[in-house]
């Protein structure tokens, strides 16, 4: 794995929860493949989530009560688990969003300092 790929993986690991919660808040209940596709679409292809990364994250969020999974049938008539954000998930998303915006503001200030 190149240094650049390693950095991408580290960033993704630290932000996966907020990306999934935001996706569910935006789209409503969807299955894992739709979450991965949406993140790829919104990032213009920069994010390529494999299911081995996404599903453990979804299970972790479900254990924490931030998302709820329910079995259903896709538009292609396949059985899939659909995930929805819970009220606790919305509160967590709001808190993480505030933290993210504060961090982004600090980074913006630091990176735009005169040298």
C-alpha cells in the first residue's frame, strides 16, 4: 500500500461513522450497497468503500444504537438489510458535525497563515 493510500485509509477510518450517518440522514433507509454508491457519487469517485469496511461499521453503529437495521427487499427483488438513522444517531451526527466544522475551521486558519 502506498503512503497516499495509507493516508486515505486512515482518514476514512476516522470519518466513516459521520459519512454513513449523514448519508442515512439524507437518503433515508437504504441498504449497504446504496450507502457505498452514494459516498462514491458524492466524492466524485474519491471514496471506494469495500463491503468489508462498510458492514463492520454499520454493525458498530447498530450496536451503539445510532442506526437500526431491518431486512427488506431491494428494487431488484433481492433480500437486503436496510439501515435507518435513529434519534440517537441524529444527535450523534449533530455533535460530530459540530466537531468536524470546528476542526475544519482550525485547519483552514492554520493552512492560510502567511508564511
